[in-house]
C-alpha cells in the first residue's frame, strides 16, 4: 500500500470513528479516559471542562497519547496510535463550531466559562492492524 493510500485510510478512521482514549501524564503516571474527537485534517479536537484533571495534566505536560478507531467487533480492525502535543483553546468561534448538545451533561452551554477545547497536533500517527500492511505504518509530522 503506498503512502497516499495509507494517508487516506488514516483520514477515513479519523472522520468515521470518533471515540478514542486520551492519555495524559500526572508526574510519572499515565492517566487515560474515553473522549470523543473531531478532526481537521490530521489535527484532533476534543472538549473538556477547565475543572478536570486532564486539563491540569496538559498544562503541566502537553505530550499526550491517543488511541482512536478501534471497533468492538473484535480484533484485527485497523486503528490509530497517535502521539501529539496538546494545547488548550478558548476561542469562541472554535468552541461554537465544536459544540454539541451532548455536552450539556458536563457543561451549561457553549458560553460556559469552564468550556475548553483540547487541540492535539500529531507528532506521529501509526496505522495499526491494517490487513493490507505487514505491521504498523508510521506517519511523522514535524
């Protein structure tokens, strides 16, 4: 499979499978949680409250790890293993663009002062368990 096809496969997974696991570091201990992601190209976004531990973790260490694209139907399905640098974004336009009514479980609305967007700029994306590849393929970003 050539690199353009691999990039297409990665883009498809990013666009279609939004549930993932975000891991942050607290000291020398990783902490993981399920998150819903959206993408713009290879860049990922997820939302949170400023009051969460993950936001403080990112402020202390912006290096994050994301697993995205796994399916519950069993093993052998392609998924993504991503290392990224996270930043916290508070721009109203971006927050309005990403807002969804499901977030009302955690926030009062798109103008909630605790609403924050976590932007994840990938450093590497590894396409894992793809049936047309002999092992993982790593896409690197500078």
